[in-house]
C-alpha cells in the first residue's frame, strides 16, 4: 500500500486519481487545492470523492499535506507546480507529474529542482496506449522520405494548452526521426506544404477527454493511427501505475512513462 498526496484533489483529474488509487488499496494521506478553492477544509468523504476523512488543505501548506506521503501526484497548472514540486523535493518525496503547458523556462526550472535529488516520473500523457504509440512510431522511420507525417488532436473546451503535450511529444519523436525542421500549427490561405514541415492541428470540442491521430501518407496510400481516451480514468490509471513503480526506484532522476512500462 502506498501513501499518496494528490494535488487538485477536488478537480476532475485529481478525483479520478484518488478513485483509482483507493480502488487499488492505496491510502490518500494528503490532498491539496488552490488557496481560493471553496472546498478547502472539507474532507474527501464530505465531497463524495472517496471514503476518507483526509481534509483538503491549501497548496500554501503543501509540506504539511505531503509529510506522510510516499508519492506526490499532480495534474494541475504550470504556475502551481513550479512552486509545489520544489517544496515536495525538499521533503524527499517522489513525484508523478502529469501537468503540461510549461514554458521552456518553467520546464528547465522544474527539472533543475528535481534531477539528481529524488526519483520522479514526468510524462505528458500517462495512457498506456499512447506510450506504446510513442514506441511504435519509431518503426515508421522505414517510410520513404516523400511520405508526410501529420498529427491532429481533439480535447475538451476547457483544456488550456494547445497543441496538447502529447501531440508535441509525438511531434518531437517524428521530427527527430524524419528530419523535420519546422512545425506548422494549422493553415490558412495559399499555404502548400513544404518538405521540411511537420503539421500539428488542435481542436477544442465539448467534453472530449482526448483524441490523437497520426497520419502517414504517400501518393498512393495512407496509414492512420487513432488513440481515443474514453475518460480521464485512463490517465489516472497510468499515474497510479507510475507511483507504484516509482516506489521501488532509488536512483534520483527523472523517468518517463516509457520506463514505467519497460519500453525504454
């Protein structure tokens, strides 16, 4: 059994993480939310999140929330985590980070705070299927150079960053493999595709948890691979897998979901 502290505990993603963790027999010993959230001071039981009397406390008191935890799991915001994660690291706690949308500077700051200090798992997507896709796509380097690669993603209207961290990661893998030097995020007007361009498009619609398409096309054929997340539970499931795996790691470094799944 693991003891977990979950950030954004009353939100949709945090609640999904808690539900999956409790179902697997783990204990929620800490739960945090932004200081201005109405649920501060209420228990997870009172909020009908799970059968636990752990109270949600302000992120300003994150050290208190994490004191008894083995692993800190978060899917909140970049602004919150550039403050929260270093505080968790100071306590020597392991970190599972699913937050996306960091600027280059924020990402560098975060990695400097973690690398060499604790074991952590950072991933733009904790879905098992997506991470197998990341591995699978490496075989696509066999396509002749005239074949083009395009990525599209669809998420709910509340998602703040675009394109998704998953689409960006898939794009990085493809660009490194195929030699694309420029990424085009949508087109307008007279805009024929150039050989050095990788296309990534993002749509925001309704309550879609996540759809990612990879299209590889030549003049006479096309391969299309689609990953569909049915609910946020798929990301929660992966995050709990990561926390379980992380509990056995002693090397202080940043791992990826590919390490958790044995794909590296």
